[in-house]
C-alpha cells in the first residue's frame, strides 16, 4: 500500500515552500516519524516526517522546487519490506537506433511546462527554456534546474539577448573559479525583502541614549543564585529590558502602534519580538502579553525561544503578531547600531555591549558600565519628542530598577 507525502499546512498566510533537502532517496528504508524532507518557508524551516514505516517510493518534487500547500511530494510504500517502485528510466534504445553520446545530445523538450517558480526565473534571467534540462516529473523544468543552468552558463536565444540585465558584474576568470554560488534560503530571501521594504516604506529615524547598567548589574549579582534556584532559569539582562520597554510603551503608546491605510492602530497589549540569531538567519519569536509577565516568566520564554531557534524548532505562529521588537547586538560585541524596523511595527530597540567608560557623577569623573541604546522608529507614527521620552523612560527604569518593580 502506498501513502502520499504532501506539503502540510504551513500556517496563516503561508501558501508555499521550497524543497530544501531530501533526507531519503528512492528505495531507502524509512522508519515512522523519521524526517523525509526539509521545507523552507519565508518564516521557518520545517521537516516533514514519515507517517508510517516503509520504503521510499517516487520523489516527485526536487530540491529547489517551490511547492504549494497540499502538493504531492513523494510516495511512501508502507511496510518494512515494501519494495519501492522502480525509478522511471528512459526507454532502452534498440540496436537499430543507436543514441548519440550524452555530451552531444540536445536537451529534450519536456511534455510539461516549467514549474511556476522556474518559469518566473526563466523570464527574469532571460534564459532559453530549451537550454535547461528538467529533473521533474516527465522532464518538467524546476527552479533548481534553472539555477544550475545559469551557473553552467545557459543564456537566452541570440535574438533575445539584445540587452542582457545582470544582477551583478561578471567576475574575471581568475576570480570566478574561486567563488562559490549558494542558493539563498527562503528565510534569507524573506529577510532581505522585508528589511528593504521597511526602508522603502517607513520614514525611519534612529535616536540614541546611554544607560548606566551599575544598578541592574549589582542587583543581578546579588540575587542571581537565588533567582536561578527558585525559577530554574538564569537571571539575565533581557528580563529587565523587557519590563522597562513594557512600562515605556504604556506611557508612549504611539511606539506600540502601526499604520493601517489611513488609520493608526494602537495596541493595548505588548507582544514583544526578540530578535534571535540562528544558523539559518535572524528570526524574531514573540513573547505574547509580555506586559503581563514577571521578569522570571520573560526570562524563561526568551531562553526557550533561543534554544528552539538554534535547533530550528520554532513554529510560524510563534513568530507572528509582534507589536515591538528588541534586538541585542551587544552579545556579538556591537558598540552602536541603527536597527531596521520589523514592519508593520513602528519601533525597535537596539541594545549594545556594556563597556566601562568615564562619566561625570556629582561633579566627579567615575568609571561606570555603560550601554548605548538605539531606538529606530517610524516618524510617520512617532514624533521626535515621543521617541526621546520613550528612551528616557527605559533609561530611568534600568538605572533605578525599583521603578520596574513598583511600576513607576
């Protein structure tokens, strides 16, 4: 008995994915719940497991191909001893009809039109479809085939190459052989598109302040062991920053708003996005109702998100609906930056490294652990006065943590 392996539901507003990697080949044994294929969406990378044990049958969607929800990916022959169907092979030539050597053989026309993603790339890159060998079902040209053909030097027919458009200047020969061309993941493509869209759409501006971290560091040093013993999680800095942000958003609601057409939508809650670096790129899981949580609860949520982001286990739902974002470049050593908005949000806070610097206190020069803060905001929604006040409130809360506890 054969079981169809199809593209699962990927989440709200996500209708397609790209085949990232097949973990099994036709004819290989498969255990129940064993990952079969990796799918890349514009938000996360997910693995599709085998529903039953058996043997891998025909794979109908190749790596690099874009597939829609519900599309057939492969066939799985159930049962530990099930035999996989023989892979499709070209008809055996007769003795009377010898074939030409493979190197000299032209690309055979496919009985199927190119896949939608492949057709789009063929048009964009002005590549002749007849010059691309298809690896899909019945020779269908897939997106991965076009990418490979372009890398191999496939071009448009001579009549159509009047004015070729290149995305980058061609490398000189001695440099080209030392380059490596890697297909961008769906996630990386989405990151690039969304960040550029934010720059093109929002009236983005960044304002800065610095904060003396002495009080938070002393509080953390005094209570970190007791905190970890009681709550089972380390006491870091993100919990303090999250509480300070939530309190500041209550006072300056414009920073927690977004534009919808000609309306401003004010959020009377805080779904806090926390930018996390992962092996596949930057992801932003959302701590929902962070304004209703304690520092311990926030630390637990952020710690769990960080672990699951590194393991590639975040779900799409966990990265949707944020109203404000915090990005900590300080963990990588950043001194100062201008973070880009996570649209449609109107504000993002950039944290940076803590560094001992000379400052003046009561007329004397002293050394204090200082951190630069950067607030990037959409000037269409947030006025300069509101942005500066927002940062000042965060500074006040961190330099006097009792304010966070007393909600002052």
